[in-house]
C-alpha cells in the first residue's frame, strides 16, 4: 500500500513538473565529449525518451534532433566522440567546430562538455579543446559529469581536484554539475538555470564578438520576465502540494520546491542588478567616451615613442602620468560595473539526491574583445603590456621570466638579458595580440599579482 501511494505521488509530481513554466521556450544545445563519456545517456535524459541509441556512437558525423520537453523546444546536436588524442581526430574536431559555430543560425545557448568520472581528460586534449572552443564560447560552456555514483563518498569537488580539472572548470566559469545512476531528474532545469546565470547574451553568436548594449538589455529584461513567470508557477505548484496529504514523498517534494525558488530568486536579483547597471550607463557615456578617446591618443603617442626607442625622456613620463590620470577617472566611472563583474553570487545546492550544481562567473572569464575590428586596441595592448611589466618588482619580473620559460617553453636564451620593452616585443611576436592577453594574465596570476590595480590594467582587453 505504501509503495502504491509513493508511485502515485511520483505520478503527480511529474504532472506538476509538466505544468511549471520553463525559463526558456527554446534551447539550442551541443553535446561534445570523448567516446564512452555518456553523450547518448545525457541526450536521452534531456529529451526524456530514448532518441539516441548504441549505434549512434559509431557515426562519424553529428546527429541533430529536436523535441519539446516540459514546454521547451530543445534542439540538440550530438557530436561524434574521439578516442585517445583529440588533436589527431580531424573529423571530430571538424564536427565540433561546425556544431558550435555554424550549425545553428543564432548560435547555441550552451555547449555541454560531457565527462565520465571514470575517465581522464589529458592535458593535450584540454589544450586542443581550448583552441577549438574560442574564448567567447567558453562563456557558454557547461561541464556535465556522468556516472557520479562511482565517486562513492567523494564529492564532485574532490574529484575535480584529484583529476586536476580545476583549470577546465575555471575556464567555463565554474558551470558544472554531476548526474548519478543516469538519473535524469531535473537535468533540464539545471541546464536552464546555468544558461540563465551567464553574464552574457543567452546564446553564442560568432558574428558578434562584443555584445550590443540594446540587445543585451532587451535580452536581460525578457529573461527576468521568464524567471518571474517560472517562480510564480513553482509557487502555485508548491501550494497545490501543501493541500495534499502529507507523507515523506510530499515533504521531499516541498523541500525541493523551496530550494528551487531560492535559486531562482538569487538569479533574478543578479539579473535585475545587471539591468540597473546597464541602464545607468548612458548618464556617464559622454564623459567616458571623451576619456576613452584621450586615452587612445596618449597610448598612440606612447606606442610611437616605444618604437622609436624614446623610453626615458621627460615627455614620455608626462604622457604616462596623464594617461594614468585618465584611466583612473575612467575606472571610477566603471567601478560599479567592475564590482558587479568581480562579486558574483555563488548559487549552489542539491537539485535532487542525484543532481548537484555549482555556478559562479569568474572575473577572469570575460570574453576577449575583437581586436581585428579596431587597430587602436592593438596599440593600447602594446602600451598596457609594458605598464603591466613595469608594475612588477624586480623579483616578480624574475618570477615572470622563469614562468615564461617553464610554462610557455620559451628558450632561456630568448628571455635573458631582455628589458621590459624587449619582453613586450617577444610576447606579442610569440602569441599575437589576442592570445598574448590571456597568456600574460595567466602568468601574472601565478606570480601571484591579483590586486585591483593589476586587474584594472587587463580589464579593457578582457
């Protein structure tokens, strides 16, 4: 009798979940991962039916399916997996690039990297993924661990540390969760919440590397309305549950509803703060534009002097002083924006017994600007890199050059006897302007120099 009642409660729960308003009416997803990672299992869990079969794994091209699940139209592309070294699997790399960049006209909401907790993601494959998924795409990537039951009494955070996956987790803004016993409970809700929490447009758009102010504001306002609707529908569902006969199953469901409402309210607060920040921008935009224009003029003059080798004259010092003053004023105007970026709410919790998620947006994961469209940005990075190196003490500079050799495999002969100007030229020649921003930032963090002034020097290029 008890078993029958429990099954009846579960049936009502499923009916209630179907009636709850989803955050997104449409989701475009791309699943990537090695062979055996569990992509088929995850895809079927998302669709809540067996769409992908054993034979799917042996196809050397992507498979795209569409289903409507709990009110959300889900478009899902499953890419072929790879065995061993991903860098040698040209077909897998080609399919991943196609699916994340061109398969969807308006881009995917999320790239889901599926990893079996029993497998190892080699450093080689991680570096290959770093290159395949552009800087902007990492801002839309979620890591999903499968076979979580194999962890035993260890937490997923313990596994991340022991498997040396922290760099990967940081790369995607700490958006990750784990499923156990292939349980599909609330997997879609988890994905939708992680997508909603991103500090960018809901979906990736290759043609627009920097987000348009009006588009982003409109996107956020629409998202806020959807989250409000979702909270209202969950509250209604909770009230209906309260009217049912109380038992262990109902109590568990009510507790789950309370946790979901709390998570959604935290996301809502963050999005409303972001809207206020964006709406306050126009008040200071004229002054900010003037300051930015003057900064670019000063940086151009300094850049010319660097090329001419006039690094020690009085005029150079005067220009640097004025440049720093302009940057300080501009930083004050943007201080609220910077604080919002650095101090992100960590929303974590157990969605069910078998699904957990932790998500926070790191200051260091902001997408790089598209330098190719603006030549002045290149000159500005040249000067900014020099300022960054000048901020280092002699001991810190020695540490930096040591890391250049050990982390970047740059020969000692190429680094020794070079002054700061020579190091600027070497770094940019080795990696190019865009990649050198991230490479330099990572080394500076390892010295470590994570103070506000140093972060402020990187901020315009991240």
